[in-house]
């Protein structure tokens, strides 16, 4: 969790290959696949071929038709349909290059989440972040969020208690210990607290409300 200047008030497109996209929709629905941002909006970028493949994969899991339709509706609500650019990009294989062609077509800051290890090894391509894990997508998106300290814990158990309460409410939190292990807590005496709990600035009000309810 770091404080940085973001992309600005604009849309960030995350193109996701069909296999991970189907899994993410299934695991998260009806919650959004991508995190809420203060500096803009993150949307799933997909093409018609991707959507058809997602539909096939979901049906292959034995889901009832109404469930498949509901998940595809979620994709429509959370995403933007793109038409891939014409030129072949890396492999001179239209199907394998589909994701990159869609990311280029987004004409926005873009991230590409791929299931293709060879493509993931690119790391970055023409300004597009190429990753192989949704956690890396979240890291990129949220690294542009400002952060705020919402609580100073007097002890490690207190920090864990508050952090657990925040996470249970869906608030991202990072515990930042101020201790040096071999000093055995001497910094608590000097500073008056054990460590900080940091959240994204956009979640500060919600976090402070939860902490207040804990009586702290």
C-alpha cells in the first residue's frame, strides 16, 4: 500500500483472458471483480470472442442457464466491449494476441491479465502492464490511491483486533509495526504506541466508524 498520484479522473481498462475472467465472475458475483477507485473507474475490457468463450466455460461447469446469463450480465455491467485492433501484436496469431489487441484498442490506461505464461513474461508492452494474477492487477490499481493512518495501536494484539474488524467489513488495511524486534518493545515506551493501521484515504470515514464502534 503506497501513496501515489493516480491516473487522474479517467477510466482504467483491465483486459482479462476468458479463463481467469470466468473464474473471477463466478467467485465474485454479485460483487465487483475490480476494486473501487477514488481517482477514476476500473472496468473490465472484453471482446465478443472473449465473451463467447466465457459463456462456453461457464456452461462447461454445469451451471444452469439462468446462472450463466446472470454472470454474463455482470460482465456487461462491469465491463466495456472492445473491438480488437487489426494489426497482429506479438505472436502473429490472432487468437493468442487477442488480449493485447483489445488492450491497445482501449485507448485508455490499460492492464492485461493473461493466462498465457509467455505473454506474462513481457511484463510491460507498449505502456500496457501485462500480469498473470488478479492480485497484481489490484496492486497496480490501488498503488495510485492515497493512504491515511486511522489508528495507532498500543500493542500487537490490539492492532490485530482492529485490523481483523476492518477486514471483516471489507476495508483494505495494512498494519505497520514501529517496533525493532531485538529491542523487545522499547519503542512503545519511547513513542507511546506499538504501530499504525493504514487504509486507503477513500475508506477512511468507513474505517473510523468501525473503530469507533469498537470503543477505541
